[in-house]
C-alpha cells in the first residue's frame, strides 16, 4: 500500500525600506521641526531640546512649536516618500 506524503515549502524573508520626510522650521521663531539633543539647540531653541538618549530625539515636534507655542501648519512637513526598499530571502 502506498501512502501519499504532503510536503510544504516555507519561505521566509525580511523586508527593509527607507522613507524620507523634511520637517521645516517654525515660521515664527525658526526652531527646527524635530526634537534634538545637540547643545546648540539648547542654546537657541530650548523648547526643542531633549536630553541625550530621550526617545523623542529626531521625532517631529507636532502641531505646536514647543519653543514659541505657535501653531505649526500642515505644510511644514513634506513627505518625500520611499527612497529605498529591499527584500532579503
């Protein structure tokens, strides 16, 4: 008697990609659009400064400028889209 044996092939992969966005400065006080842990940020725009190792470093400041509390318009973030994508098998 013959017995049918089912074989399944499983493939795994890892996919990586890089997207870009430009965070423009505050039109009122010229503070950067992201939080930063650099010393010169602390001197010029203390509201955008975060201590080294803070998880907000490099992140967008949001809808209000943390330095002068002015509203940041939606046109101050320009998404450039995907620059690079690769699938590793």
